[in-house]
């Protein structure tokens, strides 16, 4: 249904020669009460403006209340935050993307934290967007900063980049202003799916998902608490299988957790910067236990969603934030346990697949390593890699990290050093103790060696190094099978031939063997059985029922086929 809200009432505060929108209300009474409250602080003057938008889109304003204050407060004006990278947005849809919102969140962090708003709440809510657009020169400054970064990194045209951004913002503002007139359903004990269905039934011109986000942000903006916003998002998501609802909640959570203040409110204050980084990693992985003062009830709802990777955009924002934290000049601790904290961070961020969050995190870790050694310039990357490798044990973790380093474009500058470090990771393959760690169980050892072999095969290592690593890993695993009599223990003579054959074949296809010497050893034992005279008779000689025998043989040969024999 189309709304007939004729007026909005803005509370404006004078700053220097400019009038800045402080808040917007639907009634003059609410606006006047807020204006009186604002006057109790240190402001130069305050106004209440009645705004009426005509059918042709023009705004008619009337001053209903104006009063001088005691003077401006002694605080720094809100400015854009310095950033080093940004993606240029050419359309309003680009602006709504997760990477764009993350950049906007960093760029206008002080404003969002002052207003307790997120980029989503601003871009889908015209009242919030208009307030930002009239906030001094904040928005033009932000556009100029992004256009400058884009033109510098792409050798593009600054004016053209700036114009594209302004056009995208104007288009988004026009959409937000148009839907501001719509009377949308509210989230009173309703889920996103229910509200979405009701909006769909209205058959309005604007996209249903866009309108649902408008309705969501109206509710969100009424909360002046980060935890309140998160709690609301968790309550309205509804059915976990509703992809639309989950995606919208993901957008909201991503924006909220892009604020360091919101993270602190959620997780509680940490003892040190390094402890905070560890807690942020745990949250991104769905394993966070909050500090004293944490919003544990909200955290308990978020952890399973992150653990199941159901909030990919929020996870992206968190890991991006963690990478930036690691790149920052902040010491991990005020004491002398930086090295210990760095090891704990690496324990969380490195697994058999490599470094979590890929190259951005690899670069962040290397930069942190260079900071530990207090080295910059051309030597920073190589020294940083060496420092991180020195914090990693056992050998498979070093190899996994160096495999990811080899994918970095800066790796070509440290090729001799990288080769030397990588060769050392497979220097001692006896019993796989140094490579897999003394506590690793036999199956875990074999799986790790095989996984690292796959990683090497698909790595960017130079061919000579790749061949050397593959040979060492394969020979090390084959030696382990012989030393520990792994095949002999599986092929237990006390068991019936059928059990022994089944176990051997499943071992061959279990994914813990390298297609080389180690796999050949196990396959050779299986083939020796298959070549025995009357093998099939011996396989079922303990069974009496002929149909059961036929079924066993049929299943056995199907297993052979699946296993590549």
C-alpha cells in the first residue's frame, strides 16, 4: 500500500556556517523534544525543519523552531578515514555489494560509529542517506578519496572515476527516496520470509529484495546499540533453509561486524591487541568464547552460523579485518610475548589446505613477520617469510605456508631463499616424525604427507623444486609403510582372506597414499592375492549359501572397479 506520509521533521545543528542534519522524525513533537535535548549540550544553534516532498520531487522546507545554543563542543569534526585500497563502484548495485560496503565502512568509520549506523542502514534508508549527504563535505571527500585511489592504481582518470561514483550514489538515493513513500510491513513477531511474502503481494514497482531490506533497515535504525541490531537480525531470520533470509542477515551482520566498536561490544574487551586478533579469528571460525562483558547470548547464536559457513559475507569481512589488523603497526602485546601470540595466530590460520583467506592473509602474515624483525624495503618480504617459517612446526605446516607464498607475485624476487627454505621442510622424513609431528597418529601422518604431495603438484614452485619435493614425500611415505609394517598389520593372517582383501583394497583407495611408490606397495599386495589360483573360491569358502556367495563376489569386483584395479 502506498503511504501518505506528507511531512518529515529534521533536527539540524549548526556547525560553523553549515547546518547539519542531526536526526529525522515523523512528528514535530518528537523533533522539538530532541532539539531541546540537543540544546543542553554544547551546540551553536538548533533548528526543527518541516520537509515536504511534492509529487514532482521538489522539497519544500519550513523552519518550525530555532534557538541559539551555548557554543560548539570541543571535539574533532567527523572526517573520512585514510584507506589504501578501494574498488570503484560504477552502479548502485555495485555500491550495495559486500566489498563496497566494507570499504565504505572503513572510509566513514567515525561517522557510522558516531551515529551507530551501518552502510546497509544508510543505503536502503533515505532518511539516513540524506543525513549523510548533508553532513558537511563528508560524502564528497569520501568520493574523492576513492577516485584518487582508483586513478592512482589503474592509471585512470580521476574526474571520470569521481563522476561514476556520484552517478551511482545519485541513482541509489533516487531509489531510496522513491520507496520511502511506501508503507511497508513491520517486523512485529514476523520473520524475513513472512515480511518478504507480504511485500511481494503489494506488487510494488521496486524489487522485492530491495524493499525487504528497506523494511529491515527501518527497524534496525531504531536501535542505537550494535548488540541490539545483531539480536534483532538473529530473531527475524526465521527458517534456516530460507536462502533469501540468510543472505539478508548475512549482509546486516557483515556490516555490523565491520565496526571495531561493535566487535568489542560483542566479544568484550581484550587484554591486548594480540588477544583481540585471536578472538576475531575464533569468531570468524565459529569458535569464539567471549571475554568478560561479552554479549554471550548473541555470540552463541552466531557461532554455529559461522562454523557452518552460512554467513559467507560476514566471514569475508571478518577475515579482511583480521588481515588489516595483522598489517597494522600495533604490537600484539605490551609485554614480551609477541612471539607466543604470533604462534597462536598461525595455529588458527594455517591448515593442510594452506593459509585461511588466501593471499590477503599470506601478505598480512609476511608483513607482520617483517615488523617483528623491524625490516622494510626490498628485504621485507623475504625476511617476513623467514620469520613466519621460523614460527611454524612441524615440517608440513612450513611446506603448506611456503606453497601459498610461492603463489604470490613477490615470490619471484626471493626465489633462492624460497627454494632453500622449502627444501628444509622435507630434509628429515625418517618415520615422518619431523614432518608430521611426534603426536600425529599413523593414519594422520599418511594423510598429511599425501595432502602435501597434492599441494606441491598444484603449486607454483619451479619444476626442479617440485620434482625434488614430490620424490622426498613419496619416498618418505613408502619408507614409513615399510618401517611401521603398515601393510602387514592390515593384511593380518589371523583374518579370513575376504576380510584381508577388503581391508587392503579400501586402504589403497582411502586417499592416504601417494600415487607412486607408496600406492604401488599396497597395490602389489592386492594383485598378489588376485593372481592366486582359485582366488574367488577361497574368497567365499566359509559361506554355504550360493546366492550369498554370488552377492559377495559381485560386491567385491564392484569394489575393485571403483578402486581402480
